[in-house]
C-alpha cells in the first residue's frame, strides 16, 4: 500500500460506495468496529491540489 501524506479518513457517506475501492484508489483496513481508509493512488492528491488551486483562483 502506498500512502501519500499519511492515512486519510473518509466519512461514512463517502465510503458507502465501493467505486473508489474497486478502482484501486482507496483501500480499507478494519480495526475492530472502525474501518480505516487509505489512499492507494497518490496522483489523486495532485489532482485535488490542482482543483483547489483553480477554485481559489476563481474565488469560488
């Protein structure tokens, strides 16, 4: 598992769909009653950083 900027927690509503897991973007690890999600595909962080820059630049 590749971690970029540490392990990321994902809210329950976001994690209900298995699209991201099926696509290999996130992975999960059950820890007792909790499930911890981690980012497997670090390029997603670059995409989100880029999107955030565009949003800031447009003042949205």
